[in-house]
């Protein structure tokens, strides 16, 4: 942190500083600030056209400015947002520094056109976003900041800036006055705060003799009972909302709590023992627990729902930097303690959590669900099913609950198939990716301990396919091929939930310090691809996944050994390199020709895309790059249709399909957001909530599915 002396006496504009005190009033007449009068500091003025010499566009701008100026609050009270502040790697303290450095202060002063950066007190500024921009179009990689300037603090700490601040004007794209200084809080605080306000409003109503009883369907006799199936991000956030608003919540999870789940995953990696109910997909925290914990989402980083979710994660132990980092991620080591805190909080709220219990069936009464049948998924002697009666069910089962999908069909729940993507996972030495992305700066990575982030990439291309047969007009199909779930400094892991199937994904720890970089390279597939394999019906996509997962297991030769091929051999459709480069995958790899895996049009689309990716990332095609098969569970292959007004299943009242498994999310944050809004929807339908928080937690978005 730079040390700024506030008793500094400066001399500029040929005038020496004199110090005497005066007082001036802010808009609020009670609020006086002592001002030390120093030489006045003004914005640098540019030569301007005036009067008739102004262009019509300039006149228009001036009119608009006058108009907004009269409405705008005096800028000596609020917050100015300063964006596009670029600091070179050399001058920046590095990726793990989230405060105001001297170099950043200089950049702030430049944008403000403030002559003496050292006079700006760093305490008046807060970093609200920090990203690392290493795009090739830049002259050199830079840290890019967005910073908020608190005018009140600034004037308090450095009153000599008053004159300057009062003349500050917005600059397109880099300086704006924030009219609404919205502060975001975690979900529980938001709900509690609103309940407090409601209670005081209600007591005021009672005092005035006009208390209205409200829409609570459950009067005072009992709390509404809700069963939440699945403890992934969507199930956890739905449970949190429902417990906070007063529902009696039972959270049923087929997998184990993170402590036991960790041991089960250990046994899988070391002894090849797959627990079908407790693994990389099933268990506390859902599929994203043993993951890279990327918290990026395409729903928009600044939307209220996302910010509420991120603040909630911070409340449960995530580092505050996830609120600021341009590409926030947690890593498995941080996710596990966070989930323990989440669990403890839910239990304190009275949520009953049943780990190792699987929902096998629904209890249906006419067109309404009335409960679930659950059984012990640990395979204990007493595996007879129990019934749990309830008023609503939140179905948050993730994309691997294939048996649950089948069960839904037996109750004629509306399920439709959905497009998704399949492909392979590519792994490079991390050093190679660092070199490609950062060139000379690559040595600053230092296995995640250096100044710059471990390099990642994101590539996407549209590829014209050769699969004309499936279209009657013989036009080649255009497919999007893209990288997905990139894990810098990570490892490839097994995400199978059945020993006869093989599928993989990637994870990493917070430091991202491993020697490898992996990412899925996938091609979108739709019903036409399923039909090509004679797969029809709502679960055609699930069957499509299964076909290739079984094929991959066979190609690997069993025991979860993964078939692999170097990128160079894959492009040439040959198997020359049989002594493949090392892989981070712990259960062993077997050199294979991956052309034997997918239909030709998918393989060819991948080949072309890889060649195109190499133009963007020269060196991507390498003998040291290893393709692993298969990546099939990129997102849910189905959608359980739900009503846009009540969020209930379109075919079964009281059933709320949410999250990734239901086809409404794709990633940790989007699943959490969907779960949160589903929680509010259930609460509203049960008379526990009245939409009063929409302005704070944001409105639910009707997204089909969102990839991270
Ligand atoms: C290895 C890996 C890495 C990933 N990395 C990232 C990442 O870095 N960033 C990111 O945003 N996303 C990542 N994802 C995706 C992300 O994990 C999911 O999008 C997200 O977890 C979906 O949340 P969900 O709540 O909808 O479902 P899930 O997280 O899948 O949770 C569903 C839960 O329901 C339980 N369940 C299923 N059926 C039943 C039943 N019948 N009875 C009881 N319980 C049941 C399951 O055991 C599971 O715990 C990753 C996924 C994997 C597998």
C-alpha cells in the first residue's frame, strides 16, 4: 500500500500551499466538513468550440447534459465509477493483490485528470473488478481495473480535492457517476432484513387496527413441508430460501456428506473402487464440489441474482476476492469447507438433511405430488423404502440422475430432449499454455504462486460439417465447436456413475498448481444426431451419451482406463505415437484411435475446430497435447418443462424441476441462481413470500440453459 502523507504541502501552478481552515456545507445542512484550503485543483481544460461555432451534435450533447445535470445529484456525495484502468504487470503487485497500489492510483489520477496522484488517498477508492488481459491485440498483458471512488471519503481525507471534484464530469466508458449506489448482501441477510421490515410494518398496522391476515395457506397449525431432492448448488440455494422464509425443509441427497465423499473419491482414485452413489457427480455440493469451482456465468456477472449468490458464498467462507476477480474460481480445497459451513447453517435453521438417501419414487395424488419414497442408497440391510409426505418437491437432481429421469417418465411428467454437446478432453502441459498466452511473461506464472494468473483459454468456432445425410436439402450442417470447463493447473477426473460407462471432466485446486491444463473440446448435438442412431423419445440424449460412454469404457479396456490419442495423431487419423505423453488422469490411459469413438461427422468437426483453434493459439496442436475420451455430460440432455408463472412442472402440481438436471442451468452459479428463484417461487405458492425481494435479488430469468 502506498503511504500518502495527508499533511503534505504541495506547490504547483507556481503557488505555494498555505494552510488555513474553513467550513462548508454539503447538501445535507447538518453535515459539515472541515476544509483545509489549499491551492485549488481543477480539471485540465481542453480548447472547446463555443456558441455558434459548435457543431449540431455538440449542441445536442450540451442540451442533454444540461438536462441531466439539473436532475443529477451533486457529485460531492455519491460514488464515481472509474473503469478501464490498465496497469502493467511490471508495476502491479500481482494477481492476488486487491487493494489500491501506487501504480493504480496514478492511472486513476490520469482518468480523473487530477494533477498529483500522490494526493489521492487510497482509502477513498475500492477495487470492484480486477482482470488480467493477455489478449494478443494488446501491446503487452495488463491488469485491468474498475474502481469506485467514494466522494465523501475522499473529501474527508483530502479536502483540497473539493473544487476539483465539484467540477468532475462523466467520460464515456471510463468515468461515470453511480446514481444508485446499490450494495449487495448475502441471501440470508436480505431475507431477514425484509422480514424485519415487514414485521415492523405489520405491528404498525395492528396498532392502527387494520391488520390483514395475509395469504398464508397453512395458518398457524403447521409449517408447509418441502422436500428438496439433491444437495447441488440449486438444491442448497432452494433449501436456504425456503428455510429462511419458514418452511419445514427436508433435503434428501443420495450421495454422502463431503467428509465421507472425500474418502469415497480417494478409494476411486487409489483403488479403482467406484461407489455408484458417492462419487464426482453424487454427494454433498453436487457435481461441482470436486471441480475447479469456476464461478463465471454467462447470465451476466453484474446481475443482482449472481451478486446475491456470490455474496452468499462469501458469507459461507469463500474469499471476498470472488466478488472482484474478473474470472473468479474457488477450487476443490475451498469448496469443501464452504459446503460444511452451508450445511451447518441449514441445520441451524432447522433443515433436516438426509445423506445417503435416494428418492426412488414420487407419491402422486391425482395431478399433484404429495410426497416421495426414499431408500438407503448405502445398500444397508434395511433398504426398505420410507415415505415422506410434503406440500411441495424441489427436484434438483443434476444431469447424471438417469434413474430419476426414468422414474419421472413413469409418472408421465413432461420431459423433452434438449441439445447439448459431446467431445473429448484435451490436456496440454500448463507451461505450453502459459507460453502460448503470455510469451515472455510465462515465467511469471510460477505454478500459481507468481504475479500473473495460471493461463487459460476459451476458443469457439463454427465448423461446416460433412454430415449431409441427415438433412433432406443436403446442405452441410454447421456445428459449433468450443472449449468448455477449462481447468488451468488442474487434472482430468472420472465422472462415471456406473462402472460399465466411462466419462471424464476436469477439476483443480485453488492454486491451480498442477503441471497440466485441461479443457473439454465439444461439438453441439441435437435430436438429428440421436435419430441417426435410432434413438428417439425424451431420453434419446441420455441414451446417446450412454452409447459413447460404454464405447469409451471398452476402448480403454476396463478398470476406468481412459482411451487417449495425441492431438497430432488425431488430426492425421492414425496411431503413430503409442508412447503417449504423461497425463494427469490417475487411473491410467491407453493409446487408442479416437476416430473409432464418435460418428465421423462429430470427429471431423472436432478435427477442423482444432486446426482453427491452433490459428488462435499457435502451438495448441502439439505432440504433447493429449485427447482423452469421452466428455459427454456437458449439460443436461433433457428439459423437464415447467410453468413460467408458478415454476411447477407443466404436468404435475407441486413438483418444481430446477437446476442443471432439469435443463435450466449449466454451471455452479447459474444452478444456484435457478435454485434461489425456485425457492422463492415455491415459497410464493405456499403463501410464505410475496415477491417483495425482486428488486434486490433480481427477477428470475427464463433461460433455457446457461453454460459457464
Ligand atoms: C468434475 C466437474 C467439474 C465441474 N466444474 C465446474 C466449474 O468449474 N464451474 C462450474 O460452474 N460448473 C462446473 N461443473 C458443473 C457444475 O458442477 C454443475 O453445473 C452444477 O453442480 C449443477 O448444479 P445442480 O444443483 O443443478 O446439480 P448437481 O450439482 O449435479 O447436484 C445434484 C445432486 O442431486 C443428487 N441426486 C440426484 N438424484 C437424486 C435422487 N434420486 N435422490 C437424492 N439425491 C439425488 C446428486 O447426488 C447430486 O448431489 C463441473 C461439473 C463436474 C462434474
